[in-house]
C-alpha cells in the first residue's frame, strides 16, 4: 500500500485595487481581468460597506460626498424669501424650550453645538408634538416641514459647556 499524497494548504493572494468608478452596478467596475476569477466574498463586502444608496424616483441612486467627506445633499423646494433664526442656551438638564416662529416656515435647520438635545415638531401647532429627534454635539439636521413651533429638551448639561441650540426657519413672503 502506498502513502497518501501530502495535502498542502492554499494561501490566497490578496490584491488591493482601487475601483475607478462611481457607478454602483457591476458593468463598469474597471476590474483588471487577470484578477476577476479570484474575486472572493471579501471584495464584495468591502464594496458594499464603502457605498451608500438611496431610493430615487426611478430606482437606486448612489449617495455622493463632498471633497472634505461630508454628505452631499440637494434640498427640495427653495426660492425662499427670508429666514428667522432663534437661538437658545440651556441652563440645566431636562430644561424644555419652545422655539416659536413669527410665521409658518416650510423648512427648518436645527443645530446642536454642545451636549445632546431632543427636538419635537408639530405641524402648524394643531397636532401634538411628534416623536423625538435626538441631536448630539456638533450636529445639524435639515428638513422640509410646515411648522410654527419646535420644542427642544436638553438631554445633557454641564456648567463648563452649556448646551447651545439654534433653529432656523425658512419661508416665502405671503405664504
């Protein structure tokens, strides 16, 4: 009887290659053909984690970033005539503050400079406040929303860094 052959393990070679494409779909990845037969699951997972998509009106759309790495966004609506800026410094934890605009706004920008703040929105001050939107230090949130009031509650507060918040409401003159 003969000895069985010695089994040798295979160590896959990993090749890192920058993909020269913004297109999500596989048709134009510009992968070098000599590496295609050896693409494994790690390549697929790496690409999925590196790309974000959003559902556009006609299918998926790749999310883009600016040169500094910030998310590039396009606001809906526009052609606003003016805005109203309201700022507030919270003096204690769990303090509530209502930002009340002088007229109905159709877009709001919410800034939290320090700590954490919960924001709640109400449409035209008719319905009760909705679910909380928690924003943490150095964060910004913008949405198209018809409102007259925004309620904010400080989640955190320290004497050294008061919790600062700002809300900007955008509107068109005459409605």
